[in-house]
């Protein structure tokens, strides 16, 4: 069998390339062949992976949700996927944690070589031109994330996000948006909305159901009196029981801005396209290499 190994050669300290070489050796020891898939920018990388869909039997992605998004975007643009192996290595590994993939590099490689698969869902937006591997957000808190500089994160750590968020409470930072979903149609002043492809983020379950669908949490009409609910969301991700938000489970989410101001999304940890957007859940779209024991785990 032939495999493509996708990685960003410019990421971090070059560890991704070292991992790619180790993975290639493991494939060869298992009597498979493997080639590296790299490109100078995300757009060219998507095209490279799309070409690989026709040439290979499987693809390995090295990195976090951001790197996986490139592979997922190639899949949704092509309208089909290949068995996907993941060697987690990024800042955000929500998708890998949800599906019980080892964070240890050697163990992750062994899972891929073992070849056990299960089909999992991802999402797509922008007329299926962009994948959503783990999370899709928009609103004031997403704006803050888009604007936080790398040197601020290094200096202050993750606390920089809630600190900046607290400064926004009480200001006119909610966006009027028309929201359509399964059995739901409302116009809300959205302070922040989070849609995820799974019921957990970062290995932490934040809603009680595990349906294969989009899980959507919408914070709206924020005021100082709702500060405790906001802090709970920031530090636990759990808001389903709060009256400060609306929670939905849906296969399709249509978002139409009711303001001339640009409302930008954030997808898998990176800045995404502006609204209007439709986010669709693609059930069982990707055959994922997983540990055998995780087949029946939710």
C-alpha cells in the first residue's frame, strides 16, 4: 500500500519532518511505501493533498487541528476521503483527544501501522470549500482570539484570553445574526458562538450527549450580571444549563449577519472566513485510524 505523509516543514523546531521520516521507516518496515506531502503555503498544501487522494491508499497528518484542517479541506473539496492517520503534534489536538488517539508519537505511529479504522464525522463550510475538523466559532471572544498576538500568549499564557474578554463585557460587542438550524430559527445578539464536531474539547466533555452532529452553544445578550456564566464557559466549557445561552444539536447551521460590520469566524484555532456562512456536518466522512479499544467508546 502507498501512503502520503503530510506535514509543515516550517513548523516549530523541525520536529514534524523528523516524525515524518520515522513514520516513513515504519511504513517501509511493514512493506508499505510512503512519500512526503509538503507545500510552501496552506492553499498549495490543500491542492497537494487533493492530488494525493487519487494516488494513495491513506494519508498521515502530523500536527494539531490546524494541520488536520488542511487535509480535511482537501477531502471536502474533493468530495471524498482516504483513511487518515494522525500523529498529534500541534498546540490544539482536540480532534485526536476526542477519538482517544495516543499523544505519544511512537504509540500514534503504531496505531496507524495496526490499521484499525472507524468512520468519524467532520464539518464543512463556505460551500464545502473549507473543513471544520474540531471547532467553529464567531463573535467577540473569537475576535479576541484572532487579535491576540503570539508574544502576548508567550508573556501571559492562556489567561490573556479571559482578561481581554472581561474588558469587552458591557460594551457593544454583540453581533445581530439570523441563525437557522434543525427546528430552530431566531435572530439573536450573539456575543460568542461555538460549534464543535464532537461533544468534547481538549479531552473534556462539555455537553452530556455524544450524538454525531454539530454541537452549537450560543452566548447572547451578555451583561455584567452574566459574568459568572461567562467565567464558567471560559474555564469549563460547560454552559448547557445556563440561561445565558442557547444550545443546539443540528446537521446544518446557517448564519446570516444582520449588520454591515464584518463578522469573522475562527476555525480549528485559526482565523476563518466572514459570515454569511453555512456549516454542514458530514457524518462518517473520514475513515480514521484508531486504537482497537476505542471502536465502541463514545
